[in-house]
């Protein structure tokens, strides 16, 4: 990497951060998320609401600021905050990596390997708190390591103040404390005995607590949306302390360690598999090499501190019994990237020495190319899996549902089962600025609301159907057979059943697959699989199919014959279908890219026969009806 190009210390981190930001911007989710927490964060600051513990007040205030941007939907602007935070974290990580590797190409390569790793990247394109948390981790590491290098008390005080402020976002920042104390003790333990240091520590604690006064104030005011705990016999202050300390989650801390060896091994295996997915085998090998390089360079205090930071993050994430443990792996992956940078730096020195003075230009060029190729492989390999730029699933679901509802409807949404759907509709209400007024109720409240507002269900609950007559309301008029019949002759059709597709699969819908050469009938096969690669207009029985209990897979390379249709595949096609107990899969992959709507029932894709261009991707939720892209609700009509 030419020295002049990045002669200024800040130019390399800025360039790497900008490269990451461009990729995140290109793959950003454009609208409301289908994941409940993400959808909630997209609107919550607009109503000055209170999220689940521990509150994330700094993140909420930043979302409020990003909502003022003049382009895109409200959700897009909040999603953009994650992209900016993730890119900034990568920039700071590049700065640390350069100090450790002493090589610009190594630093850029290691930082971009994290930037384009699937887990970190996935948190950079949606509204979630983990990109900002990664920025706090990187920033605190950079500041404490700067103090280690300079020895100036002012640098330590700045590091302590920023570290204290980071607690206003996520309490998991405490996991860095052992490493920080170790580095301080090895560098200058006596500094902790100075009065000035304790004044700074007190100020840091105050900085960390200050943003949480937002939660306290809004709880006292009675926020319109609040997940603040009910007081009961507690005072508001006591409830606030329980809230910001995550009291309701404490039972999950390290709980996996008490669930037996099988549960722990399952979590360890998950971590190992995801680690390999983030960095591939060469990344893991480079991290090991980086540890050796630091040890041999006699930077053992630095190495031990990094290992401490890694282990505390690892132990917590392995033991935390939570629905999404993978996001808690991210800080440990950031530490791994610093070891990768050190490993790349050591490997680069060996390559340059082997090239000698005469081949220095060639060896430098090869080394820079290798350092950029490693993240380049991650970028190309993970793009399809992470790209959210065309994901309008939640928006389309909400619009389809709302088309069938009368104004000012009351919707029965038992929590937490319908948590994500409720948050999506809450977002729409806020984004529409008062043009939509919905009331969300529990099944036990139907009697109280019936007659006051139109009441709807998302499924025909037996306890309500016994007392009221229900009317099914569909958002789509097009049936599966009519949709298939409209396709041009020769169109390649892919289908994969997911979850349960047989319950309301009519005779007409079951016969529809004959239009594309199919003949397998899923009727009566509860939660069974059905994968099909067919051609519009092909005779029944000529398509390639796999159906029945368990997991069914079809994997065709480009140019392969499609059953007995006489047609060949223009691209590689992979289908995986499984019912709920066998994996709950409805995957459709084209050339390594997932294109399935991932819906219950049949997921269907239409391809141009010659180019393999994606023409359409739809679903038929035959658990409810045989209509395409349909959202069904049930109107409560009258008492029985």
C-alpha cells in the first residue's frame, strides 16, 4: 500500500470506514423491519417511548437525530444510524490494527474482514443496538491502548470518561473491565491511587448514568409506549435501578452453564461454527499466528489483555441463555480481528524478507493484493445472504392486512406471540403521522371492545369463535393455479414448502403443480416437505420433485436437465424443504443467493428460461388459503 497515499494517520481509517459505509448503504434495509425489536427501535424515539431493559438511551437519542434526515422512510433513516456506527467502528478498529500490525495493508485487511463478516454486517443494515455497541467497544479499546502507548494521565482520564459513557448504551461494556484493569496495573498501578483519578472515575460513573434519567423522567410522565416494570410495592427509583441493571434478564446470565454438558457443548459448537463463518479457516489461523507474533515481539502485556477481553466476552456469551446469543459474540470477534491484523503483519514481514530488495515492489504488490483479497472474498461470499436492499416483506404484509380492515379497528394480538406483527403496525401508525388508529387487544378484551370498534383476529381463535361468528377477509384474489397459468410457456418454476402447507391445500391448488410438470400431492401429509423444479407447460410428471416427511433437497448445477422437461437450468439451483419438526425450511437459492420469501406454505420463484433472471418471488400460505401473497384476517361479526 503506497505510503504517500495514507501518510496521514487518520486517512487509512477514514478510507476503510468509507468503504464499509458504502457497502452498508448499498445493502441497507429500506423500510420497516419484520423483526419486532428492530421495528420498535425504528419508531420508539418519535413517541419518546421506553424500550425493554436496559433502555439504550444514547441509541434512542441518536435515532431521534437521524430521523431528521431529509430522505428515505423513517425506518430507513434509523437503519442508516446502524450503518454509520458500524462503519465508524471499523474505522477505529483499523487504527488499533495499524498500531498492532505496523502495516497499513494488514490493518485494512483485518478490519474489512470484520466489516464484511456476515454477523457484523447483518447488524449494520437494520435498526439494532449492536452496531453502536461495537463502536463503543472499539473506541474504548483504542483509548486505553493509546494511554498504554503514551503514559499520559490525561489520555487515561479520557479513556475512563468514554468508558463510563459507554454504559449508557449497553451494560455488557463491563466485560472489558478485567482487561482494562490488567493493562492499568501493568502500566502504572499507582495512578489508581491518585485523587484526580477517582474524581474522573466518579465523573465517568455520572456520565454513564446521566442519559438514563430519560428513562426515569418518561416513566414518571407515563410514556405512551413503555416496557418499564410495574412498580408494585417498589418505589420508582428502585424500579429504575432494576430496569437499568437488567434485573429481569439476570436469570439468564451464565444459565447455560447450569443446563448440563449437552447445552453447553451446543453453545460452544454454535460459537465455533459462527467464528469459522465470519473469518474462514485462514482468518482463525491468522489470529493464532497473531498471538504468536505478539508473544515473540515481547508485547505480552498487550496479548494477555486482549485474551482477557476475548475470554470475558466469550464466557458471558456462551453462558447467556437468550434467544439471539450470536449478537453477543460480536465483541469477541472484534478482538479476534486485532489478532488477525497482528498475524497478517507478521506474515507480511516474512513475505517481504523472502522477496528481498530486488523484488520489493513485486512482494509489496502481492502482499497488498492478498490483504485486500481476503475481505474481498467475504464481501462477495456474504453479499447475497446479508443484502436487505430489496426487503419490503414487513411493509407489504402491513399494507395487505390494512387493506382488509375498517378504520379505527381493534386487532386481537396475543403477546408475545404476535410481538413482531404488533411492532410493525405500531411503526406504520407512527410513520403515517396519525392517519392510522389501531387498538391492540388481548383475546380476553374482545367482549369489551366489540360494538365500540370493528374487531379483527389474525387467526380464528377457538375461544372467540365459540362466542362470535367470524368472517374471513383475504387481501388477494389470485389463486395459486391462476398465478401459475399466467406465466409464459417455458418459464422455470421453483417451489419449496415450509412449516405446514397441507392444512387448507385445496384439490384445485394441489393440481396446480401439473401446470409446471408436477404431480406430487401434499394433501393429507401434515408438515411434510415438497420441493419442485418445473417448467410452465411441461406435461405432468416431467418436473423434478421431492416430497414427503423429513428434509427434501434438490441441487442442480447450471446446465443440468430439469427432470424430463427437456429444459436446462440457466443457473445453479438449490431447494430445501422441511416441515416444522424437520427444520422448518423453505429455501430457494439461485447461484448462492437466497431468493425465497421464507413464508409458511409454498414459496415460489419464477425464472426466465434462458438468462435465469428472477421474474417473481411469491408465496401461497396454504395453511390458510390457496391464494398468492395473501394475508388473511377474521372480522368478528356478531355474537352467537
